[in-house]
C-alpha cells in the first residue's frame, strides 16, 4: 500500500497552522476533498469559498490540502522519526 506525506493547513479562528502526517490513502492523492475527508473523518466537508478551503460540517475550522507526496516505503520510518 502506498503511503503519502500529507500536509494540511488548518484555519482555526485567528490562527493558521500546518499539520504533517503520513497516511495510506484509499483515494486519489490529487483529490483534495477526498484526502481531507480521510484526514478529518468528516464526510460533510464543503468548499464554500471556492479556494479549496473546506469547512467542516461539525465545527468552524477550515482545512486546505497544502501538499501531498508519495513516500517510499524505506523512508517511512525515518520520516516518522523526524516528523513526530
């Protein structure tokens, strides 16, 4: 199973921050909405502003898929060590 480095920008009121994680995606990694649904677990994400910032159906946060890159299996362990 392919794994991806996923970077998500979260807009939380006045604050913005980047989250990095390594995920095995069950969807097309270029489909930002589906990647964000897998990341958040929220099936009700909506792109209300037309700029790819998806608003959660369960809270006020917005999410933007900032970056997705396939990670070679032999690099997963070392990235995990340095990212988390």
